[in-house]
């Protein structure tokens, strides 16, 4: 049984990993309150719509079950 030894030549055999350069726009440190308010309103409208749909489905389910049980 022989063992082989690898002698390093001093240079790393692993490739260099670099971070890709991203072209990002530099945003200002200011925050527009109107943008934030609009975003919050959109989220609230979506939640309200979802709640109305779920309530409608629940009421229709109760109505259908009531019709089925009445016959």
C-alpha cells in the first residue's frame, strides 16, 4: 500500500470567485410618504377584497346547505 502525496505549487488551484457587478440605481435617502401610503392602501384593499370573497363563499355555503336540508 502506497500513499501518494500531492505537493502544492504555491498557487491555489481553486478558481477565483468574484461578485458580479450589478447596475443599481443609487436611490436617495428620502422616502416619499405618498408612495408608502399608496402601497399601504393597495395592501388594505386586497385584504378587504379577500375578506369579502371569503364571507360571500361562507354565506353561499350556508344557503346551499340550508336548501339541501329543507328538502
